[in-house]
């Protein structure tokens, strides 16, 4: 399923339609009455981890502040007591990709003031190959198992009065009163809490389990997990309690850096070039091993690692059972 950087890009696509009124609705969603969105105004677009939130209000009602406007209001109220954020330009100047990344990092932290009561929030969680497209539909890139070239069927299509449209694929949607967000756990948020994340990593559980725990690493998915464990040269089944604090800090650095660089590349239209994910050899030419790991009763995810670059950590006497 799409990971944090991908959902951040989806939020950027949807934010361009904020303030516009839905003129026509389509889609194959069975759990959502798509016609309820007709004639509503898209008020705001936020993201947290792997979830996208869209706020809708009655078209004739007041248009509340967007996330960006709320941030500007806070900065204005802060005044001289706040340090300069650098790079101030004209309001109407086009955003650079670096500026877009900064805006995305600040989005999704809190619901805008007064959002509750003005409208409802639509929570969107994407499944495997889930995506959002603006002003275009996804087309089949290859034939299916039956040899048919069938285009993907969208779950939701929003046509706006401006003539543009948004298309949502392979996702679950439900209404909620407000976004469930915790920016301290979002690896792409400027409010990400490193201290809390480090405490989680020091648990005696295999490190590959902890990294996918969205309570502490919201937005971190299986691709990021595999790549940063290789970059940090850590065996995926190593209990976090056996690792030195410096090793955990390096792993956390890689998590934030890799996620941010992936988002930068997406904004530039560049693809991801993984080093171990779904590979047969590591960059040094060593053969990789593959396993499917996950907590008891939880989701098991495919994992790739290099036995030479990521050696098993053997416990000392009295420590948890060794890595296999």
C-alpha cells in the first residue's frame, strides 16, 4: 500500500481543488454513498501517515480556514517572538519543490479551527496500488490474468464546477468528525518526536516489527523498513534492546532522511531505486535472503536482508533468544 511519501503527494494533488464545489460524483464505492458529496465544497485537505483527510462543507456555507491559512495565522500571531523560517518570497510567486515539501510537512498536524460542526471529514486509506489522479484516469499498463486490457475502476470520482476532477483508486473511505492525527508520530512531520520513537525502538521486539508500528512511525511502510535496515546494517529480526543507542539513532536518521528524499523525488517526478526491496543481490553483490515476518496475530510482511551486510546480533547471557 502507498507509504507516507506517496500519500503526501496525493495531498498535494487534492489541495489544488480546495475551495471548489463538487458538481458531479461517480465511482464504485459500496460503503460510501458517493451522491452525498454532490454540491459540497472541498474545504481542506490534510494528511497524517498513510491516511488522507478531506473536509467538505455546504457550498453556500462559510469557507473556513485551510491548513495553510491556519499556519499563516499562527505565524502572524507569533510575530517577533518566533525565529524566521527563511526563504520568504512574494505571495503570488510559484512554489519551488522545496517549498512544497515544507508545506506538506506542516499539513495534517491539526484540524482547522471550527472544522467540526461546519462539515464532515472523509478519511481515505489506500490499499495496494491505491492512488489519486488529478484530471486524468488510470489506464491499464498490461493485460490481466484473463488477457483482458481493462482499465482500473475508480472508487470515487469528484468532478468540480471548474471543470477539473479527482480520481481515487483502491481505497477505503469513511466519514469522521475530525482527523485522527498525532504529528509526533508522523515521520514526515516537523513535529516528529525522536525521543518517543527511540524509546519504542529499544523494546525487546524484533526491530522490523517496531518500525511498522504506526503508533510511533506513522507513514513508515514495508519499503522504507527494508531500505533503512539495510542502510543501517541491522538484521531485521534483531531485538531493539540488543542494539546500542547510537545504532538506533542512526536507524532513526535513515528513516527520516530516506522518507524525505523519497518525497522530494516524487515531487520531481523521479522514481524510487531501492537497494534491497524485491532484489536478489545487495549493492555489494551479496545474495539476499527473504523472509515473511510479523508479530503473532499481526500482519506478516516480506523482508529482504543481506546476511553479510546485516549480520545477526547474538545475545549475551540472560538476553532474549538469538536472531535466526
